[in-house]
C-alpha cells in the first residue's frame, strides 16, 4: 500500500498543558484502535492483539492503519488526527511509531477533552490530536500492574506496555491509575498551511492507494483566496507545476484529467480521475505545495 515516500526529521518542543474549562468524561466503550508502522501483514500485529486480549478478553480491537511509513512519526501524527475524530467517545487509541523504543523517552496516556485516550510513546505522535481535541490530562505509564505480566522487552513496548495499558483503560481502569501526571508533552515542529501573497502554501501530508495527493491546505484556505468551484487553480507540488479545475467530484472531469477537490476531512486533494497523480508527478509526502487562483496572479513589470 502506498502511503509515504519520505521521512521528515523530528524537531521537538514542549507543549505546556493547561486545565480545560470544559471536557467530556472518558467513559470506555471497549474499543481499542491500533495505529502502527508494524506493517499490514505482520506477526507483530497478531502479538499485540494477543497481549490486549490477554489483559481484556472482551476488548473490541480494530485497526486505524498499520501502514505508517516505518519510523515516520510526522506521518503517523497526520493520519491519527485525520481519522481519530470518526470514532465514538470512550475509544482508546494505541498509537505506535516508536524509533526510540527502549530509550529514555516516556510512555504516556493522553486523555483529551472530547473523551478519548491515546496510549503510546511521548515522541510527538500525539502533537496534532492534542491540539485538535485538547488535553484533559497527561500521565506517564509507570504502573506495572497494568503492563504485560512477563518480562518487559526493551524493543517491543507495544506488546509489553502500550497494548496492555490500552486494554486496561478499555476495561474500565481509571486513567489516574496509569501513573503520575506530566506537565508537558513532546511536540513535533510541524509546518502549518498559510495564506499570503494571494497563495496558499503547505505540504503533502499523505497519498492514498489511488495515487491521490492530499495536502495540509484546507478548504478554509481556499475560501480565503476566494477560490470557488469551477475556478482554474495553479498548483505547484515539489518541482512540478500545472493548472487544474476545482471540482466537487472526480467524475466532473474526463477520465485521465487532473482536478482539485476538497476531500472528506476538509483538506485540499490533487488527483487524476481514474489515474494516479502520485505516479505521474513522482512527488509524495513532505513535498512543498503552493496553490493560487490563476486569476489572482499579477504581472510585475520593471
């Protein structure tokens, strides 16, 4: 499955947490949702599910995706924030993209203001969900009674810590039992889209199995540029530049033609109707993106 072709470096900062004025109570619904870079057909997935069921046999375990590009924390952060909001309150997300496993990086549970819990490494993977859903509390996973009972490996915290703790939370163990509170969360330095000089700039945040290229530029950014359906848009992705119409659906252009749509989560997507734009332009995750209405381009004369 095509997901990402580049790995961006992780730059961390500290996000200082503040107590929310209003937050939903976390009431577990039994769901444990896995997001990892373990691979779609991997024995590691079977092992972590076994660890979860061993802790909570009645858990309902499902996958968000296990096809995050290996070690790519930024890619995982984008996927997590795009999809997590579709799940009901009370869901536990076990999210593992963890190139620092076994190092002093902390293991955490983040309870958000909208009634979710995110379990995983404190390496920036929860940067975007913390910003979008708000932070109710953050705790370090030090309570070994919630871990796998056998010896803890230095290289498989998904099996030994994250899976069992996620299962414990889904079974009704209070978040407060996981360990002491933390005052800060590791945060990725992720570039945001912006609008200036009559253009929206951003980055490719993923491609999908069809070869569509999804950017972090939003429908709000297009509105700021006064771009409306039917307008011709000038697009630059990496070293490639072209013009395509802004459409509501793929089928509004002939087969094989390029177009721009706003995809289901509100991000700007560049595509080819029944074709792969990713394969055509050879640009993927992390490539720089610029979008402007062709009518807004001004000619500068000396």
